[in-house]
C-alpha cells in the first residue's frame, strides 16, 4: 500500500485470547487515508503467532508482521527501536497492544482530523474502558465530558489516559535518552514537552487489566527487590528527562521521584516489620520511613483518626507488641 499516513504498531506476547479482536479493531478502521499495522510477536508459545499469520493472509495489504522465533525482550533487545520504528511510515503513529482493543471504527479518523486541525498538539488521546479481567468490573480512565488538555500533574502523576488511545506525531517520538520498560509513560511525558496533549471525550478502546500473561501481571509476581528495581528506573528516567529538558519541570519531577521512592521504601519497610524477628531492625526500618520528607508531608495532609492511624503505622513502635500485632493482623488498614 502506497502513501501511508499513519502507522499503527502492536506488541504481542502470549495473548491468543485477545489478539484477533485487537487486530480486527485496527484493520476495520474507516478512514480517508491509508494506514498500516506493524505487529511484533515476541515468540509467543500459546498460538498467538498462528492467529497473526491467519490475519496477515486476510489483510496482506494492511498488516506487516514480525514473528520472532526467540524472545527478544528477555535478551534485552529494544523492540521498539530495533523492529518497529524502522518500519514506521507516515507522519503519525498509533498504538494498540495485543491484549487490548479498539472499539470505535472511526477512532483513527477522529484523531487524524484533530491532529491536522491542531498543529500544536503532539499527542491526541481519548477515553478508555478499564476492564478488570479478574473481577469483571469496568470503569473509565477519566470523566472529561469535552475535549480536555492534559495538565502537567495529569501527565506526570495521575494519568487519565491509556496507551491504547495514543495517536502522536512521529516527529515528537524522538526521545534522545536511554530506553526503559515503561515506554508509554516516556512517550506521554516527552510528547508533553514537545507540544500539547489532548484527550477526546469519546470512549474508543478497552484496556484488559489483569491479563495473567501480561507484563504488568508479571511485574506483580516478581520479588519485592525485582519489582522495586523496575519502579526506581522511573526515577532514573525522570532525572534524565529533567536534565534534557533543562529542568523545565523540576518541581513535578522532584515530587514524583519522592513519591516513587516513598512507596518503594514503604514496601521494603513493611516487609521487614512483618517478617523480621529483630526488634532493633523493625524499629530502624520504621524510623527510616518516618524521617522521609514525603512521609511528613503525607501526615500533614491527613486529618482526625486517619492521621492517628497513619502515624501509628510507622511511629507506633513505642507500643511494640501492639504495633507488631496490628501490623501483622491488619496491614490493609494502613494502605493509602
């Protein structure tokens, strides 16, 4: 197909129960421009690649498939840089991962038109259904009833948009620094620096949360040390981002980094308190937590009984036996 204006890329790994719906949502888009799907399967073992081969035969003019025989992610290969970006054509890039899907056949056209009408926009998003596969519950990523320009806090802290809604200018996908596992967050923050980020009010995709083969599920099943190592990589990225952007967002970067470190430290501290038999080690861990600036500001933000319980969480060791008992029996009451 000639004159491609939009490239859609899709990462897949062991998502045989989702991949056909994901592909159908992409190839059935109604547009007045040409687009193509670049799909990369990272050596799935569940039949995902067979479904992709079948869909390529159905839509040979729209789908370009890269089917690995050996898992590239486990080898430390940057799949985006090595396999997807070299095959991107056109001025725009859209994203839909293999276990998510688009549910509006006008999605690409709406975002394409918006981007052409708003040259200041570097990334156009939309609302997404957050579907929890484990519980069956559904919600929305945001409740913006009209076109919404994302603020710095929404971009760096609260989100409100999902990767399956991303439609960005290829010229703004030029992050010059190191690559990390949270490509969606990097793309969002860098696009915000390069222009403006808008979200359309239409609900046009589904995020399937708690896919047992998904990366986020794998992250949750890792050891605490492995999990926090990955989380702290975001601090590395934000420091690099801050340096490259000449400290334009220093305040929000500092706050986010402190929040990440606080939550990592809290899990590490709780693990010691709940599992160590050493009173000295437990109190030392609690004192380390209560000395953090982020913790102090958090306590100030709480009121009444909530503040009392929040302080008891890491300052209640003066009643050591009671403190240990409550921490072991009711850890959930201390969660934010």
